[in-house]
C-alpha cells in the first residue's frame, strides 16, 4: 500500500481556513507521526492571555488528522469523527506544539493520540493530551 506523501501536508496547511489563518505549521512529519506548531497571537488567546482551549483542541485535531492521513493510501485524507482532550494546565507559552501519532489505521477508521506542549523561554510543559478517531475519505478535488 502506498501511503500519502508527507509533502501533501504542506498543501493541506496552505489551503485557506483555520489551520492556515491561525498560523499552524508543520514541524516534522513521517508516516503515522506529525508535529505541528502554533505561535501565540492575541486573537488565539482567552481572557488570561493563554491559548484558548478551542485553539489547543484545533491544533490537536489538525495534528491527529495529519498523522492518520500520512498512514492512508494516496488520495485519501482523515477527517474527524470524535476527539477528546484533557487539559492538564494552561498553555501560557509563546508557542504550542501538537505531537500526534496514529495508533491504529484501518481501511476506513484511524485512531491517533496527541500531546500538546506549551513552550516558553526554552521550557516545555505538557498542557493537553487527547485521542482522536478519524474517518478516511477521498481527498476533495481542488478548484
């Protein structure tokens, strides 16, 4: 089975929408594993100035989907069926990283685990952990 090209992730991240407009970027990728990063900016924070929980979840979701997508056959992409996030502490760093790994990928359903790390002044701390279930669908045609 030929897996999706890692280069496909850059194409997906460049498409307009939340991942692109928020500033998410691919840090590392290999089949079944993806790390994404997101720098803090005011529109991504909540009232204490920490990353908003929805933003943290969005980054985790994107990383989990990307990890499963890289393990799928070419022309297929993972979309979210369910995601569960546990917040372990505030994401008060200058940047957050979502490190996702597919733990089971079948013909139509994949599962990934994801850890979100907050980094400030070179110190990293896990701020969230999650599990996502994804469905494999055909990659949509580009206009």
